[in-house]
């Protein structure tokens, strides 16, 4: 397989073009052509399709697309290109598993197939939903206390000593280090000191901060996981490549972070499904990822629970889990916020969709489109774990029917979904326990879901 | 071919995103002595409006917007020289300088807003991503912008929107520009807090706000 420096050389020697030309002359027309040639079609009636042939055809389309389009390097204005042979070689040598955590929390995060009844790797918490410094420890302790959780994400700090965090600033570095220390202490307080943190470093938007704050004296270990992002769509910049270079030299876990946007350059659901699958190839070839965090979202609604995005999640998850041995954490953004029924309907639909489609791992679905500071609570993590375990008992066909019923409950309300409550508004911030009203709402929703045929342990 | 049909074909070329067709029909319009300004306003621009409406309804996506804008420019390549000969100008709705603030490299939302603004007749200067505050202000001065539109996708880059406004104040330029903000985590509350003139939840809302602000100016 091509090593990282081989890829870097291609970023220096590939065809040169403006970013706009890459978008307009390469990406969009090639995607349209591939969608047409492979007959990729959105199936509105079946958000969770169950035909393996469609999934395998999508995989082939994504390989073809990747070989024709490549990845655009924004710093050199060149396209990193790969042949079909190189792509398929990388697929053949895909890691298949990722070793994370330490001590009794050490684990192997591996693959699943569609209709697999094995419970996915359960990843809890959120990185992008920023937290205020004073709320962070209690929340992290609660996430880590969920015994079924295999790994976690810790939130970006919103401020450090009241100073807002600006990307790439000294405050960002202070906050990044502080966030790691808070997380380690809180995880230890939960009695699970070896639990891996796999979204490093959420507080650091810039590569220089990530690399600096990753020095081992601040508490991180190579058995944690670092997210190295792409720029939508199919673009990369030196900041990410620098992080990858650093982590490869250290031998730490690299998580390729990818988020195709339905309605953006990908166009509609068919094109987004091709790009969504191609991103697993980018994760293997460019990031040299041990794992991947992937979250398709809708450009207008900012969430992953519209009918078309659910279809993209399901079909590209099936294509990947059947053909690409990359341990993937699938993540969804919900329109509804914490302490709303809407959130739980969406979360149930999204978790069913991803789990039965073969997601190796599912992360706690993010409330309120992940934009409300402190808008994430341990209750959503608890539900995510319970629902994922329940979803693993379904197959694609049954899940499809259930997802359609759940869509009937929330689909028309996506546009006006309520942001819900912040942690401090629905939890006791001293004890870290949920308020009575939220517990009541949670129990009501679960009873409703049980009535619909979703069995919880 | 009759004038009405030619204008319809110009609009259709935009909707289809067909550059060659736009050029051919534009040539046909000139050879049929159609006023180039009319060809733009009643042909190309009408097509842009149709694509914009389809986008608003969720029937078209960013690729269709971009292809329409590209096709519009192809048609303009033919019509513009004749406009210059006839000393005519297309009325511009105003100039908007748009960019993603310092530290933020997410561009899709910003690109959608820029394209929808163009479709609605605004002169758009796109600064791209990761722009230091001073750079944004200097460019606004250079292009004589009416509106500065600041995009931010991350909570950690939102403070940079505030920094632009504060720097404008320090430079005694705040009253010279309308400043609007947008992006995933941005909301009206934040816009009010930092003293922005407007907030757009979507590209379409951004256009409405810019129109409203410029109407106030006039």
C-alpha cells in the first residue's frame, strides 16, 4: 500500500487546478456521470433498503468515482490521484479493527455486517457540542459511568476562565490542555481510567494546538483516538496532513473524520451516497486511518434524520460494512434538543437505521444539530446505548418499517424542532443527576417506543 | 426566431446548466437585434430566478446553483461586449463581501449564500475561508462593499465574528457597512449580542436581510 509520504508527494505533483475548477469541472460532472452509469437511485419509500446488490453496486461506483476525482489539496492546489488498483489494494489491506483503551477498558473495535445481531461498539458523548468549563467534569463522569460504553468523546470547552476560545489562539491551547485534564480526572472518578477518548482534541480547531496538547505529559495516550478531518467535499489541507504525520510517527490511533453534505456539492441523495462511501476510501488512502468518524448531514436542516439522509446513511453504511474493513463510528445530528420527545424519536430512527445497516459503532446522536452550548446531557447517552442494543435485534426489513413509523412522528416537524434544554436547565449541576421532569419525559418516550414494538432490556 | 422564444431559450439554458446553449442563444439574440440588457434581464436572469426558486423549494441543490451561475457567466461573455458598445449597464442590487472568519475552513454554507446572493443580482466578492478580521475590513474598503457577510461553522470561531465588528468600531468604520452573520451555531441571540445588523438562518433568509438592509440605506 502507498505510504503517507507517497500520498504527500502526490499532493505536490498531482494535476494543478483552482478549487473552483475542481468543484465545477471535476467533482460535480464526474459524480453526475457515476450516478447515471451505475444507476444509483434514491428509494424514498424505503429509508432502510435491504438489497445487498444495491449496496455492492454503490461500493463499485464509489471506487470508480474516487479513481476519477481524487482528493484536492487546498495548500498545493493539486489533486491527489489514485488508480482503481491502488484503491482496491488499500481496501484489501484495510485494518478491520482498532485497538483502543487501557487496562480493563482496553478493547478491540471491529467490524459488523448488515443484519448483524452483535451489538455495535458503543461510543458515547459529544465533541462538537461545546461545554462550559464548570459543567464539563460532571457530564464526562456520567458518560463514562454508563457501563456498556466502550469509548467516549469529550466536549470542546467553550471558554477558559471566562475567555472565549478562538481557533488557533493561545486560549485554545490552554483550553485544549485543560479539557484533557478535566476528562481524565472525570473518567477516573467514574472508576474507568482506561476508557479511550476517541475524538481528540475537540477543543483544538487548529492542528498546531492538537499536536502541542497531545504531548503525553498532558494525559493522552496512543491508545486514545485523534480525529483528522476532511474539508467537504473531497478536500484536504496541510493542517490535517500534519496531524496525520505526527500521529503516524507516534503510532497513535488515527480517526479519519468525514461528513458529506446532502444538498451541497454532492447534490441529492444518490450523489451523496456515492461520496459518503468514497470517504471510507479517503480514510484508508489519505489519512491512513485506524478508524473513522462519519456523519452525513442535510445542508439545509443541519441534521441527519431527514428521510433522504437516513437513506444515505443506510445504503452507504451497507456498502462500506460489506466491502470495506474500516471500523467506522457513525454519528447523527438530531434536529430536536435534549429534553424533547422529538429528539428521542429521531434518535431511535437514526440508531435503527445505522445499526441494522452494519455500523461497526454508533455514537450518541447529537441533539439540537450540535449547536447549543451545553446542549447535551448524559440522558441522551443512556438512551443511545439502550436503543443501539435494542436495534441490534432488528434486521433491515423490520427496521425499515419501524423507521417509517418514527418518521411519521417527526418528519414534518424538523424545520421547527425545538432546541430543548441545556444541561444546567434539566440536570442538578451539583449532583450530576437528571431533573424529575426529564426522567418523566424519558420514561414516557420509552413506553411509547415499547408500544410500537421496540423492546428494551 | 421570435424574440419571446429566444428569451425563453436563454432562461432554459440557465436552468439546464448548458454553457454552450447559453452562448449560442446569446449570439442568436444579438443577431436578432435584441437589446443585450433585455436578453440578460428577461432571459438569463429569469433562468437564474427559476433555479433560485427550485433551490428554495428543495428541488435543486448546490450543483444546480453553481452550474446556473457558470452558465450565466458564459452567456454574459457574449452579451457584455455589446453592452459596452451600447454603454449599458446591468443594475446591481449592491455589493456583498462574504467570507469565513479566522480559524474556520468550512466553506459550503458560505458558498451557497454567495451563489444565492448572485442569483438575486448582488455583486458578490467571496474572500474564501479563514480570513483575519483586518483582511476582511481592508477588502471591504477596497471593493466598496455595502454589506459584510461573516460565516462561522464552529462555536470556537464565532468570537471572530465579534472581532470583525469590534475592529470596525476601532477603525471608525462601523457605520459604513452592514454586517450580517450566519453559520451552524450562529443565531439571532448571538447576532444581537455582538451588534451585527442581521442574521440569516438560511441562504434565502440572508438574501432577504441584505435586501431589507440596503432598502433602509437608500
